[in-house]
C-alpha cells in the first residue's frame, strides 16, 4: 500500500527539477551478478538471466515499439526531469532445462532503508492512474507487451524479454539493489542481485 501511495505521488506531483542523483553499479557486493557496462548477468549451460538499466528515452522507445503506445505511461510529468521511475530491460533464457519458471512478482527492488517493491504490473498501473485522478492512456492494456507481467514458463531453447519498472524514492536512498531469479526444473533457484550506490558529490 505504501508503494502504491508513492507511485501516485510520482504521477500527481509536479515540482521544479532538482539536481539529479546518480547511482553507480557496485559489483563488489556478495551475490552480485556479472557486470558489463549497464548490464548484469548470470549464465550457465542450462539458463541465463540479463538485467540492463535503461534511460527514459530508451524505455519510451521500447514501449512504443513493443506495445504500439504513442504515450509512455511512465513519462515525465510537467515540471519534472523524470517521471519518477526506474526502468530495466530483462532477458530470461532457458538453454537446456526441461522447464524454467520466471515469476516477476517474486523479484524485487530493495533499498538501504529496507523498503521493498515488486515490478509494476498492469493492475497496479491502472490503480495508480485512478488514484492520481489521471485518465488512463488509450489502449493501456497493451503495456503488457512491453513489461514482464505474470508468470513465464519457458521450454528448452525459449527466451523472453521485457521491462521491469519500479518507482523511485524521495528522498533517495544511499543504496538499492534489484533481486532477480528464476526456478529451474528440479526447484533450484537461479538468481543474482544488481547493486547500486549513490555517487558522492
């Protein structure tokens, strides 16, 4: 419920742009994935997971191309530098497993304040617009083609990609991490975390 209120605040409140906070990846933490540029990953002969932080322009382009929406529902509100959201591109691949299960709502963003949130799904997005007294963008249900929304079951050789969208926190935390994982055929977890820390001024 707290996360939903913060999302409404992100959509409803316009304020002058503040100095942006920059977060750098921190691959030194235990449990971190392999980092290359903005992409975290974990690979094995049987499966792979990839998580890439993307900017607002890349997110808007992905939403337009994948969902056919001209209006990005996460775009910046008037008077804001950003729309108050963090976006990641996620790629899940089943290489040889009999069955790989990926549940986005089991993944989470965790802050140094111990706040947690799952990636946004369509019902939450619709509720946020209603609570902020903003009209739903036309054909908003198409956003499911761009975000990973709901359980995914992959057979050998299959892959799936899409976006994870999280709201930002105000005031910003010192650190946050994104925990992401899948379940392999015999119930083993295949997971890693992507860590970020606020850049010192």
